[in-house]
C-alpha cells in the first residue's frame, strides 16, 4: 500500500506544480506536437556514434 500512497502523493505534487502544469499544457498543444514531429531526424542525415563523440570532444575543449 505504500507504493500506492507514494504514487498518489507524487500525482498531487505534480498537479500543484505550476512549472509542470505549464509544461503539460505546452506538450499537449497540437501545434507543439507538429513542431516536434518536424524536428525528427532524416534517414540520410544520421550521425554515427564515433562522429558524434569526436564532435562532442571538439566542442568541449
């Protein structure tokens, strides 16, 4: 029963959190989902793991 109570308390906390409410409103907006879908990767523009690592290392210096 402790897990159920913990889940209930977490849900109550989330419902009373203004930042969570704003984020939920933003991601549930149909315009936002369209923008997220357009940010998806193209199959031809995929970066392999080693290239990503080397670019990260270059930018971290």
